[in-house]
């Protein structure tokens, strides 16, 4: 009787283990999108986390009309070009850094269009940061010590 029990245990261990289907998750890369918008042009520069350039597109690469370079519609085309290059690499998450001309109170018209187009394209925006430079005193004002007098 003990022999039968041992034989059954041996048979159970000889069975091949069931193969589990394990799906490997693709690594999600992150990138930084630097958007510079003025009222004359829109520039989008994408870098990896170390600062190496992945893609750079500006309004002049999309349109040849100077008056349209700061247009939100052109900004959508800029975002589309950037999105294509990022999807080839496998980037899924983005950090957005917005910069405008020093002293401007608000960014140009293309900023929101680029961010909206990228989020619609399937990218996850992790952080939005305004890195516009602010003047701290600046150069000496004309007029001398006592100012301009009438």
C-alpha cells in the first residue's frame, strides 16, 4: 500500500508545470517639452530627461506665412509632428515647461493648443511648469538721478 502512494506522488511531480502567460510591460519613457511662445512665433523643443534633444519644431517649419507662425492652428500641427517622433521612440509621459518673452504677463496663443493636442494624442502630461524669466531691476533708467523734469 505504501508503494502505491509513493508511485502516485512520483506521477504528480512528473507532470509538466502549467505555463503562465506573462505579458511584459513596455517601458514608458518620459520626456520634457519646452514650449516657447511669443506673439510672433511658437517653438517646441523636446528633450529626454538628461537634456538631449529628441525633436525640435517651430512655426516656420510648418508654415511659410510669417503672420501665421503664432497661430493656435499651426501649434496643433507642431504638436502632431512632435507626437509622431515621440511615439516612434516610445515616450508616454511628458513634463511641460512653458516660457514666454521676458516681462510678458501671459504666454502666446499656441501654448494651450500644443498641450491639448499632445494630451489628445495619448500622452500623459505629468507636470506643467512656467519658466518665464522675470526682470529683477534691469538696466539703469534714462533721465539721471532726479528723473525727467517738465
